[in-house]
């Protein structure tokens, strides 16, 4: 009984926090240069973020890999146009990567 109540409490807390985290990540995305080349649903200069999430789904270490790409830039993953490094902290890069990977 105690474990069930604890599990229900944890689930309720997660459901409350999740939308707030998504909104914070969306605001962070909009405040950085990311939005100049990426959109959530549409390919622009770079791929749609939903396409990035789909390609990375189920990949071990996807958050760390994507966070590194966001912070340090990358080339050749989605074609010949390089993605430049972005002015983000490690924490911001992980927040953005985690958020991107939740997009469906």
C-alpha cells in the first residue's frame, strides 16, 4: 500500500511538472539562435525538431549527444550545411536536448 501511494504521488508530481518544463524549454529555444534555422514541425535550414526526435528515439546517450551538437555544433548529420556552435551553457543544452527528444 505504501509503495502504491508513493508511486501515485510521484506520477502526480511528474504530470504537474512536465508541462512547466516543456514551456520553459520552448521559451529557452525561442531565446536562442536555434529558431533561426529550426522549427518544431517544418524543415527550414536545419531539420524539423520532430524529425531530430524521431531519428534519435531509442538511441542510448541521445540526450548527451544532442546536447553536445547543440553546444558545439556539428556537420554532416543532416546534409552539407553545418550547424554552428550555440551560445548555451551545458545545462541549457541538456534542457533543450531533453525537450527536443520529447517532441512527437
